[in-house]
């Protein structure tokens, strides 16, 4: 890949230049700002009744010497506060709030007070195990935690212009840079949980300090090299794990779980912990972009293709087993035991956005949209105070209660989690939603997501104000209008609109007249000398669709899923009765959009189906030779993202299809 000059690379727009005004997404953005951020601050301070404690603020107070006590929570508990600060930074960039900023500034002073003189900062190693830092990178997430500090610091700097937290983060990054690297006397190590790598690229972008980019590159390139650092470290500490103190392990740690089984450029199949994997892939894409590295880009594309075409659920979630929150193998996508952590879909969105900068291709935008509209927003309840960590394709509450293999599958969202990585991750993503709508270079603006918004950007040498209007996801009209151009000079530029793969018939118009843009790699390009008042419109096909799986995906054999626009649909017990497993959808049934009695703004789907029941002579018998009785039944499907917001009950995405 020839290194492209910066002006040619599409970049996300400055968050402060984007104002979201969208009938669907504004409610989410407002929910994060008005409810979620304040609620999560209460959770971090252990003030949410009947919720699992966070310990986060208390740990910092103990580490800073402001109170006495013992460390609480996981090794990486600090990250809950760092992700909260990141969300606050993004929120303040678009909605200044002096009261919130004051609370955040006080939290930042607490973080700074806990930092040690040499720059090191981690409350677990300061309070619980002083003297043991950098001795267990495999288990203890020291670099992962540092990465979230850096991401929070960069976001807060961009949002407020304040450098207090950024200075703290730089001191810690300098500490790590001094201790890790290829030079004599340095440790050739890397973290068991990737995150620092992508954070260092952000720190490089904020500071223009090339050492941070080189450190990120070292951590990526060193991973999986022989001799394997993580295995050698495990041997050195007596073959023990922080997760099972004092127990000598017979087998070495499983390196594919940590994506450290071979150098990253040689990896072809997504393996191991799903969040770690996509965070690493994101950093690889960042480095491919910054360094013009063709082989690293090729590795990213190989891994992307494996994830999306062989290991991703229809709702854009990844991680098919709760054993290690991990990928398993190609086409192994069970519906009733999958993990599909909310954080993993967020990481997949990060990866997709970076690939869109490297190559504006519709497939990346399609997956980003799929994960965002379905899994990420399913992870948060309408009240902003309850969350899913796991996003199953099928729920049977009795099995969640009675089957140990399904205890991780929750039928209702929880107030908080002891390991609460997902709630603040949702908050930081939705607070920065503007970063994912557009990218632009000097002569092209790409629209990746149809989220109503207004923005300003320099295009064709002129400062242009554009407004995007969208009726998604309930109907398929969107338009991009040039509201103003702050120069009398002429200049040609292109507006590129993503054509979603789910829209089978798409129409375009320019200033009310039909037009046929140039379609390339899933984007429709209109290049002209744009004038104020010009408007390009797109009409997307919102016909409900049946979705079928690859024949090797055994869990879905004989089943069908439903999608309308970007939304995947699910069947709930509330609408259809139990057991959902007894239902089937007739292959020739018309799938009709329907108004919702629950919420007037929601489009449901209705169709004709069949319910199976035991014959009268076999009601009490487990087995028999008489076939089930078929009864016609109208079926109702709700957008997957909204499931579980009414009465607790069964849920099903993939329904049996009958003739």
C-alpha cells in the first residue's frame, strides 16, 4: 500500500463540528448525557442500591492516601472511571456543562493524586500488591488499564482543552515507553489484554509525539514472537496465575486466547477473547494507516473476512462462547449459549471505522451499522439504568436459572456488574457517535451512517455547512443538503453516500430530479460544483427480508431470521406466548410492517405462522409416535435492540421455517 498523503486519507470529523438532530438517535445521545453519565457516576461511588459495588472511586481514594482500606474489585477496576471520563469528555465537546465538568475535574484530581512519582498509576498494584508491578502482564491488565486512562485523557482534552489528565496519561505512557521496547535493559513484553496499542495511537495524534506511535508498533509487532514473552513470564513466576493464586498449573497458558500464538501479520483466523481481538485489530488498522503498511493492512483484511463471514452473529455480535468470552471456530454460532459481549461489538465498530479510513468500502459501513443498531443499543435499557453484558440470540428464562451452562444468559438487564466494562463502553461510544457518521478528505465527504446531523467541513477549498436528514430506521428516506458555502470561490467536491447492502432497490435524486450516481465499493458518488441549497436524496428499500444462514452454520438449519432496514427482529413471549420453540414461520407468509401498541414510534413485523402442540393422547407423555397438532397463529416480531424492555420472558431471533 503506497503511503497516501494526509489530505487524501478520510478522517473522522471534529466531534465539536457535528450536531446530531435525529428522531431516533437524539434520544440515545440525550439519554447518555442526562441519565447514563450521572447514573454511572453514582455506580462508581457505590451509591446505587441493590447493585454490585464498583469500588472504583474508593480504590483511588485509598491509593491516593485519602482513606484507609483494602482494594476492591478486579485488577482492572480503574478502567470503569477512565471510560466514564472518556464519555464525559465527548459529552462536554458537544454539550458544555459546567456542573458535570466540575465533577469530572475533581475526579481527575483524585486520579492525579494516586499517580506515583515515576509516573506509574494502577490502584491494584499500589494498594493490593505493591512491588509486583510488570510481573504478570498475562493476567493483570496493567497496559489495558493504562490504555483506558489514555483514551479518557485524550477525549477530555479534546472536549475541554484541559491538559491535567492528559499530563497524567503522558507521564504513565513515558514510564511504559522507558521500560518496554527492543533496546537493552527493556522488557520485550506486551499485555495479555490489548487496549494500550490503539490508545497510544490516539495519544500520538493528540501530542504529535512519535515515541507513542513507535511504542504502539512495538507492542503489536512483538506479540506472538518467539520466545513467547507471556509464556516465559509464566514460567518465571512459578507457573501460577493471578486468577488462581498459589496453584501451580500443569499446562502453559493458551496463547491463541491472547492472540499471541503467532505474529500478528501471520494470523488468519480470529481466535480467543473477542474484545481483546478486535481491540488489537483496531490498533493494527491504525498502524497500517499511519505507516502506510500494506502487509499489516492485508492481515487486517484477512481477519476481518474471517470474523464477518464465518464468526459473526446476524445482529453484529461476536464471541460465541462464555468460556473465555471468546471466538470458537468457523460457523460455530450457537443461539442459546452465545456470549456476544456488548464490548466486543463496540470493538468491532472501532475496527470497521478504521478500515473505512483505509478503504471506503460499503461492507465496513454495513457491519458498523449492524452492530450499532442492534447489539450496542440492545445493551442498554430505555431507562439508561439497566444493562446487558451478554447479548443472546435466544432466551429461555427457566434455562438461565436452572442450567449452569446458561447462567450467563440474562432474561433482564442488570443494574450494574462487578466487571462493568460494558455500561461505560456504551456510554463512551454513544457520546462520540458523531465520529462514526462521516469521514472526509479535502475533496470528498463520506456518509457512513444515516443519522440526522449538521456539520461543517472544508471541501474543495471552501468551508461547507451540510445537513443530513434521515427517517431511519423506521423508513428509508435520507438527504444531504448543502446549507451554506463560506466563499464565493468555485470548487468541485464529491459527496459519497453508503448504499446499504440490505437495500435491494435504491433510488437517488438531486434537487428533486432523478439522478444516477457513480456506484463504487458500496458508495454512491456525486461530484460537482456544489452550491448552497443543493440536495442529494436517497430512498432505501425497507421491504422486510428473510435472512438465511450458511449451510455449515448448524444452529440455524431450517431456521430464518427477519430484518427490516438496519434492524434485526426478534420474537418475544410477550407478543407470541410460550414456548417460542413451538412456533414456525410459513415460507410463503407475507411479512408486514405493523404499528406497535407498545410504542407508537416503533415498527413491528407481523406474519402468519404455526404453533405446534401435543396431541390430546400425549399431553402427559414425553415421547410418542403421534405427530404434533398444528394451529395457525399470527406472529409478531420486535426490533432486537428493544427486546427485554417489557415483561421478562422468552426471546428468539432464529425461528423455524415451515412450508
